[in-house]
C-alpha cells in the first residue's frame, strides 16, 4: 500500500465576479485551463488553483497561500509594474522582506483578500 501524495490543490473564492478574478490571475502569470459558470482552473508551471464563483466572506483577509519561487524580488518587480492596486481595487503588493525562518517573502493580496506569500529561500 502506498500513501504517497501527488498534489494539493485549493479552491479560492473569486467573489461574485469570476471573470474579473480570471483576469487578475491571468495578468500575474497563471493560464486558464478550464472554466464554466462556477469555477475556473488556473495553472502556473506545475501548480494549480481553482477559482470558485462564491462570495466566501470568511476567506477575505483570513486565507493565505504560499507560492514557492526561486526569486521573490523578481516576482515583486513583475507585480509592481502591473499596477494591480489601480486595476483591481483591494489588491496590493508589498516589498519582499526576510524572515528568521530563512525565507524572503513578497506579499500579494488578490482582489478578494486572499494573501499570497510569494516565498524564496534566502541565499
């Protein structure tokens, strides 16, 4: 018997405007793999999230995801140039900072309040 895991995927609230959430995630680098009236499967490299057209108010400001990357500073520069906070009210990007557990993290808040930790090992 094998108990090896292969993947973990999470659902994220897209609020009531699924198309706007798809736009946001496409702009930051995800590609759309599938969509219907209720969900959108978004992929970046080997990683996947499922946006769900559902206004999960509890999630806004309380839900966090870590995206492990090679260079948090490069991600910050990319995201900063997109002016996300002007195009998507409520979204925000914060400069990377070092944490004592050995990670450099750029924080991104999506248009529905989900906090992304874009995290790289401190070199």
